[in-house]
């Protein structure tokens, strides 16, 4: 479904789809996605011993970013590759979809059992325009690094840094350079219940009539209960000081359901609402995706 959406060419968009950069990005992401899907049928090798009961490195419910309301403090195991991809959309106060994004791919590779690097390939972004016309743009590929600073039996604290170049030159109010730095923690209070938190700052430049330097502090928490060894429900709560130019702080809350479909495949569905949506957005959003470990 995600592949079909991502490959779909819409009227007036042929030039963007056929540019060399778009073709290279499409091939890279689709090859990674196909590799990951095929890997679902391959048994996982015996992983290294877990450094913490919080981070079980051969358990997707422990290490996947999906359903955690932020960056997961748990790194993938040394030389392991984790592919995560998904779809997101929210509603417009004018009717229909205000914004959709796909495939939202994320490739994570373990340099060691406590350090990983990650690549965020370009994603398709669709926005509602006037008279029902769509505006279709692309993000740029970015990447970063994450390291577990403190590892204890019931808690893990990690630091991450990420850089994303400017968005597509045709984007309206497009975000230029984007830097994200933060701390991520998870506490295991019982064998089945944990609390995760991500706090950090996103610095970026937003292009309007002039370049505007922006900074947004964020705090995102996740309260997760494992209802079974392969299924978890998570309450997501987020607070951003600024999500766009001159926008007020925004608070959101959501619910994520994650199901480990096989030892190395995870499915996830999200639904939520912004308690004080900005612009012409409605409060609610939906999202879904998969994670594949190899």
C-alpha cells in the first residue's frame, strides 16, 4: 500500500518524479523496503546478550521508534539493520486532508551494541491547496547518530543528533536546514509497563518572504503496557513550543497499537489529536507503518 501511494504520479507532477534525484531516492528507498519485507521470512540470528531488561535488542517492541512518541533510547544491535516506514495524515478544517506524508522511511544500523547511525530517506509530502488542488513536495534525505550514555537494568538514557537539509525548493513555507538534538530515556517500572521520554530542541530555518530562524523545544512521553509478549498499547503525549512560524505551543495526545507479526516484523497503527491545532488543521491524525529487523 505504501509503495503504491509513493509511486503514484499525480497530474502536473511528472517533472518532479522524473528528476535524477527523485529517481535515485525512489530506487534506494524501494530497494531497502523490498529487502526488509523479504527479510520478514528469514529467522533472526542469535543476538548479543541484552545490556538491559529495558532494551532487548532482538525484540522489535523494545527497539522500534514507531509507537514511542519520539526517538527510542534503545539502539539496534551491532551490525543489525532496522527499517521503519509509515504513512501519516491529518485533517483540514476546510475538508479533506490538510497534510499527508509517506513513506517516512528510517534506516538504522548498529555500529556497536550502544551506538547506531540512521538515515532518513526523502519522503513525499502532500498538502491541500485552493479549490481542492494538491501541493506535492519532497523532504530531503537526512541522517544522524544515537548513543546510549547510561545503561542500567531498569533504565536507559541516550543522546541523539540529526541533520536534515532543506526541503524541496517548490515547498510552500518550506523548512530549510533542520537540526535536532535531544535526550531520550526509558524507565521500566514493572515487567510489562514502561515510561519513555524525549526532550530536545529542533532548530530550523523557515522560508517566507525572508529566512526566519526558528527553534522549537519539545517534550514527548510514552506510557506503554505490554498486553502480551507480542502486543503493546502506548499512550503518546507530546508538547512542542513551536511547530511553525509564529505558531503557539501545541500539545498532542494519541494511542499507538503495536503488534509483533513475526520475530523480525512489527506492525503499528496510531491515532491521536492535537489539543490546540494550529492553522487550518483539525485536531485529529492517523498513521500506520511497519518495522523490519535484519
